[in-house]
């Protein structure tokens, strides 16, 4: 249920037509109700390992192969293979993000 503010810094974001306010990573509408998750896929991967005890290998499959198979798009995404989109997240030995490659181009490098 991540929203527009997923992975973004604190600030004001839209959830449909509702203005939401993110403070300390928590999104709320002006009345104070929770508006949705601000977690990105990397954060979810780390939470799966931390809270459910999943191995890195299983968590990666849950974030890549499994959803692409469920969505019927495994022929173009979900694994590293010739002819597939070149979207890759490289982690260092501490499992922090080292580099992000989207469509074959480096878009982030530590």
C-alpha cells in the first residue's frame, strides 16, 4: 500500500486528491489518520529479513521473480537475463545500497 511518498523525505504529498503530510517517515492526512505506507521495495526487503527471518536469497525472490511471475511479466523483468530490462540494485557487504541501475543506466552510485 505504498503511496507517492514511498522512499521520499518528509514533506507534503498527494494520495489521490488527499493532501498527506509525512513526518518522520509516517504519512497522515490533516485529520491525523494514517494515509498509507512510505516504505519502498528495498525497505520491505530488509523488513522481510529482519521481522520474518527470511534469507537474503528468499527475500530477493519475493521482491523480483515472484511478483513478476504473478503479474505475468517474467519474460521481461524479475531476473537478470539477456533481453530483460536491466534494472538492478547492487548492495554492499552490509546490505546497504551501493548502486542502482535502471534500464541499463546507473542512476545512483554511493
